[in-house]
């Protein structure tokens, strides 16, 4: 029971930290399974109760929006790093 409460608290902290980073440019690395890893750069656009939205740069000056859950960050499926330095945006999570 304590383990579940700790995970819920950790997801809440991820949500809070990402809400503070709204508008920040970041590099996104997502493991989509079956050896498929997507790396993109974009701006954290919105945070919602169960997911966050990143506006990513596409080819030919196009943009797209992708959304991931906070649990994806918790489990390591999605990694968020600083564009210039490459440092993890949530270093306490590592």
C-alpha cells in the first residue's frame, strides 16, 4: 500500500514540475516499443490532469502535437532533456 501511495505522490510531483516548465523548449525521447525510438524537439505547451502536450517540430516547417502521460515519464518510456545541455529536466527522477 505504501508503494502505491509513493508512486501517486511521484506522479504528482512530475505533474507539478512539468507545469512549471510550460513554454520550455526540450528534447523528447520516446520508446515506442519493438526497437522503435522517436527523438524530437519541441515546446511543452500544456499540462492536464493525466497528460502533457508537446508541440514538436516536423519537417518542412510543420508542427505537430504529441501527448504523453506522466506515468510514461515515471516508467522511463519518455525522457525529457534540455535542448542545449542534454541534462535531464527532472534530475531527481533518475
